[in-house]
C-alpha cells in the first residue's frame, strides 16, 4: 500500500503562512517546531498546522504545494477559513 502525500500550510508565530510538502504531517510539523524544518520556519516558531490536502502521489502533492506558494496571502486565508467552516459543519 502506498503512503499518502500532503500539501500543507502552517501559520507561523509572526502570522505568516508557510507552505510545504510531506508524506508524514505529524513528523514534519514536529520538525518545523523543533527548528529542524525549513529555514523559513526556524525563526518563526512555534508553527501550527492550519490546512492540508492529501494526495495519492508525491507529484500531485508537490503540484498543489507549488500552487499554494503562488497564492496571495488573502487567498490562502480564504482556503483556511473555508476548511474551518466545513469542519464545524461536519462536527454538528
């Protein structure tokens, strides 16, 4: 069985949004928070996972990460808000 791949967004302590790719969300977020993730997040800790999408292939996830990186900040915020809104609906 093939593992899942993820494109994700983190909210940094300075309120910026970092986008990345991984095949293990929990481990990768831990790496970011321990200072062993990306250079960008190392000085912006702590970070919080605020959005992710899962894919069957690495190439799909990396293509989505590329799209995230080219979104304006408000477009990223809109995706995050939409995800939170949908999560609240499904918890009712």
